[in-house]
């Protein structure tokens, strides 16, 4: 029995003794785990999609798990600053100036909207919006003119991007 006690005590002493090799191994495993945590944090950061600027999401084109197509992930608009794109006939563009007032109407809302000519295009192209009048010239050449809506009018139509409107630019004093 005495022999057995001595043997048990020796085993206990051996197992309670911390070896430098064991400490070094545990330290290496800890450092490896910490590197894994940092790598996982970096991969998670890359998984987030951030918009380049603030705005309203107009349409989601890609859902989680889907491949991103040429349409991108979503369509984003700055609806607090709405613009009207007017197509001005090339024969009339010489009367349009920056800062001129414009009146915009649409059947979608009863109010008349107000805006200001903000940008005049530099290219003449074919019109994109066609009249319902069968006598209208479908091959007309036009210049795009951007009209910035007044802030209160931007709010009225912020949920109506790509709305078809009628525009009158006040070209005389």
C-alpha cells in the first residue's frame, strides 16, 4: 500500500507541474486564435455594403445570396433635391439661360411645381419622350435641360422619380 501511495503522489506531482513546453504551446494556440479573430473581423467588414452618399433607396436589384448583376445592388436617389429633365428643341435652346424660372405640371398631382434652370446640356440628341400628338415630329433634335425643383416641391414629388411632366421655361422677363 505504501508503494501505491508513493506512486500516486508522484503522478500527482507530475501532473501539477507546469512545463515550459506546455505554456509555449498554449501561447502559440492563443496567438493563432487571436489572428483568426482579426481575420474574421476584416472579412465581416468587407461583407458590409455602404452607400457612397446619403439618399433614398428607390429599388433593390440584388438580395442577400444573389449574384450582383450589371444592374448593381440597388438604385439610390437624393430625393430631397429633385430635378426635372426637360427636352428643349434645338431651335429654342438659344433662349434658355441658367437661373430662368420654370413651371412644371403633371397629371399625377394637382399642384403646379416651380423650379430653376440649373444646367443646360452640351449635346444635341434625339428626343426620348414622345408626344401623344400624331402630328408631332418624332425625329426632333433636342437638348437636355436640368431644372432644379424648389425644396418644398421636391418633397411633393420625392416618391415619384421618372414621372412624366410638362415644363414651361419662362424665357422672357
